[in-house]
């Protein structure tokens, strides 16, 4: 269970709130995408903590292959 699962082939639009922490799912198995629900346990893959410095709209990666986690960088467009 160490393979990353593509949760969706596009980003998740998220309104983040200044001062809050968000835990982006890296494994793709969470039922609460794009955030972690603990499903990764035992996989060796761990969520990424993102601390919002300001309130804004962000686009969290859904394919889990971004090179600028946790945000989408368009990598999903190049996946097979």
C-alpha cells in the first residue's frame, strides 16, 4: 500500500482561513479529499501540514503528483 492513488485528475478548490493548519493527503486514499483522514496509516506515506498565513482560495493537488505540494502545478495534465 505504498503507491500513491490519484484521487482526482484536477485540483480541489479550497478556501483556507488565516492561522489554521490543514493536512493535505499525499496517499490519495482519504475519503475526505484533499485532506487526510488517517487512511495512510501503515503505508509509509504521511500527510503534509500546510499552515495558512492568510485567508485565500488555494487549489490543492488532487492527483498527488505535484512538484509544489500541496498546491496543484498542472502535473495532472501530463499523467497517463
